[in-house]
C-alpha cells in the first residue's frame, strides 16, 4: 500500500512538472491550432452539397452557383479510346523464324530415326514419340494423345529413303507457308491451310495425321508486334484528341427534381463542388496532411528569415492565434447565406476579411511574415470555397494592399486608411475577374460591393483586436509607440512643464539613441520612445537633478552624499511606478528599469570618500539597484544617456574632444560590466560611437562670430524701423 502511494505521488509530481514545462505548453498550443485548422478544413469538405449516386432520383432542382468551364473526362476518354482502336498495329519481320522452325523439324525426324532403331516394343516407341512431340511443339497433352498409334507405327516401318522424303516434304510445306506474312492473329488461318495442304497431298494416308500435327503445332508467326512503335502511335493518336470542354452557366439547371442522376450529372456536380461524400476518413487524412504541410512551410520561413521567433513563445502563440482566428472568421462567414440567388450567394468568399488578419500580423509581429501568411490563408479560403481561384486572388491582393498601406503607420487612424486601401484593391480585382469571367451586371455589382465591405470588416477587425492583443501578449506595436511619441501625451507634457531640463535631455538622448539603433539594426522607434520616457521618474523630485536647477542653489550641498545617492537612484523606481500607472508598454518599462543598470553614482561616491570616515564608504551603496540592460535598445539608451550628460559639461566641444569623450564613456560602461547581458558586439560599439559623434557634431557645430561693426549696423537699422513704425 505504501509503495503504491509513493508511486502514485511520483507519477503525479512528474505529470505536474511536465505540464509546467515550456516545451509541453508549446506542443499543446501547437496541437490545438493544428486540430482547429483540420476541423475547419474537414467541415468545409463535408458540409453543403448533395449526397447522390448514379441512378438515384434527385431530391431537388440543382443549379450551378457560378460559371465554370470544365473538361468532360468521360467523353474525352471515350473519344481517345476510339482513336486508339483505329491505329494499325506495327510489325517487324523475324528473319530467324524460318531457320529455327526448319531446325526444329529436323530434330523431330532425327528423334524418329533414333526410336526406329531402338530395341523397343511398338507401344513403347509410340509412347516415347508422343512425349517428344509434346515437348518439342508445346502442344496440349490431349492433342498429343489423339495421334493415332497406327500412324506413329507407320513412320517406324518405313525405309530411310522414304523417311527422308517425308522429312523433305514436311519442310517444304512449312517453308511455303512462311512465305506469307504471318501474325498472331493470322496463325489459326495458316494452320488450317497447312492441314488442308497435307490432306490434299500425295502423302500416304497413315502419315498425314503425324505430318499435319508437326506442321500445325510447329508453325510460328514470322511477323512480331513492335510494341514500342505501336504504343507510340497509340499515344500520338490519343494526344491528338483534344479535351472535350463543357461550359456551365451560373444558374443553369444541372439536374431537375425527380430526374435520375447519371454519370454526366455527377461529373458536373463534382466539378462544382456540390457533390458531398460520406467518407470522412479520406477528408480527415487529406486535411491533416495539408495542415502539416502548411505548418512545415511556416516553420521553414521562420527558420530562414525570423529565427528569433522560434525561441519567443509569446510571438509563436500570438501568430498561431491570429492565423487560427482568421480561419475561424473565414469559416463563420462562408457558411452565411447572403442571397437566395445561387450566383450571388456563392460570392460570400469575397467577404472574408483576410486583410484584417494580415494587418494584425504586420502591426504586432512582422510585415514579411504577414505577406507569407496572407498567401497561405488565401489558399485555405479558396479550398474552403470549393477551390475557386477568384477568392484566392482577391484575398491575396486585398491582404497585400492592407500590409502595404500600414507599412509606414503613424497612428491608429492609419488602420482606417488601410481598410480603404483594401476596399479599393478588392473592388478593382473583383471587377477585373468578373469581366474576364463574363458574369452578369448584377452579380458583378454584388461582388464589388462585397469587396468594399470586406475592407470595412478588415479595418474593424484590426482596430477592435489590436488593443486587447497588445495588452494580453505584452506586444509593443509601432502604432502604440508612435502614439507615445506624440508630445501631447500627458507624461511628456508634464515632463516639459515640471522638468523642462529633463525633457530636453530626453529629446537629445532620443536623437542619439535612434541614430545608433539604425547603425546596429536595433528598433529605432522603440529606442526613441524609450529615451523620451526613460527619466520620467524625475518628475517626483525634479529640482534634485542638475538639468532642472534654474538657480545656482543645489539642494545636494545641504545633505549627505548617501542621501543624495538614494534620491538620484530612486528615479528609476519612481519611473516604473509612473509607467505602470499610465500603462506604458513592457518594452518601454524595461528601458526605464535598465537604462542605468548597476552603474556607480560616481560624483557622490567621490564626495563620500572625501568625508572624515572614508573607510566606512561601500561602493555598493552608491550603485543603482536595478537590472543591467537585457537588450540592444536598453543598452543604447544607457550609453546615449551617459554621453549626453557628460557632453553638456564639456568645455569647447570640438569634434575631436566629442569623439574622445564619447569613446571613453562607452569604454567605461563596458569595463564596468554594464553591457555584459545584452547582445552588442565590439563592432556594434564602434558603430554606436561613430553615430553618437556624428549627431553631436551636428549639435555642437561652430558658429560665426559677427564683427562689432556689423552688430552696430543691425541695431541702428532696427532702431530706425521702430521710429518709422511709430
């Protein structure tokens, strides 16, 4: 009992540990998305249509929902079989047949001579000759047994001269017959002629049955069918028969209610996707294999172009959710009955907002992945709609228009413009497809209207889902970042009014960090927005920071260095509290938390060392209690922040001094271990320094000093203008 309890507890703990493992959860989500996609496809294969068999009475009038041109396979095959039957067979002459058959007859008569000279009874000689003739000619045993014993014995009783004459006569009969063109088909006729010639010849009657048997069973065709040449001619004849095409117009009755269904009707219904099969397993297997193929293509794309996604569970989960959501929305729309007219009801595929899913993937994840996903999703919708290429083309073009329209998004209103682009693209492609397909005016107008409505649905889908997905998955989209970069944001307005020095410092840090981000292929927009908000914690005590002290009075001169350090370093924690209060994205909060890392507050540390008790000063007490930069973006803000603060105190900022100070600060951060946990390389650090120097040189460029005479002349002109105005 105790052993069973231990085993049960061990199994429960093992299962609990396995379930909590990230790989188990990833596999579980993957299985869920796989099953949903398979069920959506299988339901599309099995739903709708009619379950009919040949000869069954149609339960209703069945009409075509669209125009199609298809190949009548049955009629095409019938015409090709007729053409193949008319092809003449090709033969080639076998020149060795005459010699081989002549040699076989010689062998038969040689055996007769052997048996004639053998010391055997008449019955035994006849039996052995029968066996030999059966083996030599391959004749059936019954036919061999039918040879009269008297005829065989007559051969043994003749002289050598008579036997030689009989052999020569037999060979002549055969050679004369081989002058004809003998084929397998004409062989029975040749045997009849040989038997007739022997019967009408001058040969003794007892010999005739044996000679006739030898000739008819030995004769072979001298023309052999050239199977390769014949097969080529048959193939050419079949290929010359063009496929028989049938045209079915939208609304055309395929089979009327009460009429028996024939094979032709079933072929048309199958082409239209209106024939439903009851076998679920083939559909289930096909859908599973197809979804596995799509999954393999997605994995290959991510492995080749976005390998970082494969190690980011949140991104994978979000992508799977968006793709599956798009399929479910597509399935929900395709089952709607929007009209009683089949030709219009069948256009419901134009309402599927594939562009909405593509735009969400673009904003939240990656534009390239969105293009690839739009291609796959369009194929799936085409399959769900019975394999109609028009829905694939319209879905893909609309999705590409949506992706392109929001590639340079500046605010959420751009998503509305994206919906307009999708509507216009859909309307254009549906119009072109309708004109090419020669559909009716009312059907064409309905299709264009659905394409325009599709753009509206895509825009609503994107705008409605985006905020929730951003919050749920902690995704910092470009739309959200652009909104945060707006100077009218409450936090930025407070920073400008309450801590103007910090505000302008943050703007300069943003310029520096953004230039460096472009140089090292980081996210420039995230870096710029992170720079704007990295010091919002200073809003709690702005006057304790030098850039906000408009007077010469410095409150730090009246307090201990340790307390000053505590006030200075607390702006990181205060910034995080403000960020949570204003619901800033996680990536921006990470920059706020990491932009100082565990750096040393060197100024107050040096002041503490100059005190009366320097041995009591611990360096750890003068460091930021935060997290070192974990990303390129956080590291860039740290470096830009340090460089900008140091440059402001630089006297005569020449290009050489700017570069020297910039590289020294970067080197100090590197040696202090602040960059140990981010993925910047030494080459990146060199590029960052060059980008910083380029921006700083533009800011601190030299200016022309105007001579006193020029200044006096300008003041005199200004005074004269004031007098005239009075």
